[in-house]
C-alpha cells in the first residue's frame, strides 16, 4: 500500500531541502565537528651544498680549517659540514705545529681534525711535508749535508705513517719554485735546497710514498694562475720539473694549483690556462685546486660591487679549469670571511676586511658561493 499523501509530501520536501544545501556543507559533516586543518604549503627543497653539487659531477669541494675554528666556532663548523666533503688543516700538519722540537711531536691538533672528519664521514688532505715557511726554530740549524736527509725522511715517515689510510692526499712539497732566487731549474732557495740540493724533492716524495703507498702525493704551487709573463715562465719551469720527476719515476701523482686569485687582475688567459692544465694531464698527473680565494685589495669599498667582481672573476677562472677531466676537485682556503690570511698579508688601504670566501662574516652564502655552485653545475660529469 503506498504511504499516505502527507508522508509522501514530507519526503519530497526533505529531498528538495537537501539538494539545496551547498556541496561544501555536505562534506563538512555535523556542524559540531571541527574542520580539518589546511595542509601546509609545500616548502622549497634545501639548496644543495657545494660538495653535493661537486659530487654530482664526480668532483669534490672542501675547505681549509684552522685549529681554533675547529675547537671553538660551532656555527662555522655546522656550515662546514653542510658545504664540504674534504678538509685540510691550515696549521696542524705544518712542521712548527706537529714537530716543534727535535725529538718531540705534537699530534693533538692534527688528531682532532682527523677524528672530526672521520666522525662526520669527511676526507682529509695533509698539508705540508716540505716547505720554506712554518718551520720550528730548531730545524734549520740542525740541517747539514750529513743530517738533513735523515731528518726529512724521519719526519715524513713519522707523520705520514701515523695517518696512513686516514688521509687521502698529501701536499708533499709546497711552493718549490721562485724564479727570482736564481737557482737551477727556477727552484726556490730554501733550507731544504741549501742542505740537500734539488734531491730534496725526490727524497720527500719517495719517503711519503713509502709511508703510505695509497695516498695521492701532490706538488703544490701558486702564481701559475694568470697569463702574466713571469707566471708563464713559472708554468714552464713547473712543467719541466714535473716531466723530469715523472721520467725518473718519482712518485708524484698530482699538481695542486693554489688559485689565490685577484679580482682586479687582468683578464684570465683562458686558452693558455686550459693548455697548462692539459699539459699537466699529459704527464699522467691529476690536478686539484687547493687554496681558492679571491683577493679584493684593489677593488672599491662598496660591498655589492666587490662581491659581484669577486664572483665574476672566480667563475671565469673556474669555468676554464673545472671541466678538464684531470681535475679532481676544489678547496677554498677557508669557508667564511671570518678567517682569511689576506687581511694580514694584503690589507686594504681603507682598512676594510676583505671578502674572499664563499660565506660572509655571518655565515651567509655570498655571490662567490653562487659562482662556485654555478661553475660546478655547468661542468660535465667527470669519470669516476
């Protein structure tokens, strides 16, 4: 039996009133229920650090760190972990720090860096085993024709063997060339050259290889970055030295180009610079950019202008060198303007601090950071 007329009329009225409700009110449920919170807008992905960008191309990025910053500057070291995959100590492995007295070694600072890097899955470079600076007072008086080789070999064996398997590279000989010293092969007149002659280079590399056969051994040099006449002659002297060492099977594996750049310098000789890197590679050697920074000593005071010039100069130089397949990676000589040797060595006439590094005093990324990132991004992937 059909429902009574009044029942049918009530049902029609209910359906009509329901259809008249907005769709949103039907989805909201009972009026007493709380509406769900709107989803948060998507957050932009974090901008990758420099080493992450480098690794995508088969390269690495890292920085020099001094012992004071490692111990005391927590904020800086947070940024180091974000940006770097490899570290080198500015001071801890140099003779005056690690071998301060004839019979005394002090490994505390070097151990601290190695332990920190190991804990954070970072690699370490050693710097340096034979240099004309940062030597303890006892060393030069102790060097004679009869004692010098043993002192050098013992030091290298003691230091390198302690960190065998823990350090990936060693700057074995640092800055061996200086044309103005008028020595054979344009070698620098150093305590090692005076005591041992040119053979000190062979001794140093052979001793380092014996102490850690797996470490990459580097000859590290500066003032070969530009096409200035005197730097072109230095490039030639370096290539001659390397060719002779390779011919005699001295275990040198790579060249460190320090890349202490000057933003006010003449235009970069792109063709000559690439050819120089290629000439190193033709000897079977790798190339590492070991100490990148960009001096602004001769630039105007305006910060924005300085930062723009620094970034453009670095980008132009890196864009020549990074693409070469012999290049392994790049380190800057410091990560932040908080710590740079340039303010003491090359002070600005106006007394302002220089801005030569990727992060500023407040650890903010600068235009130089962006230039390094862009150059890495633009580089074709290297063979691994």
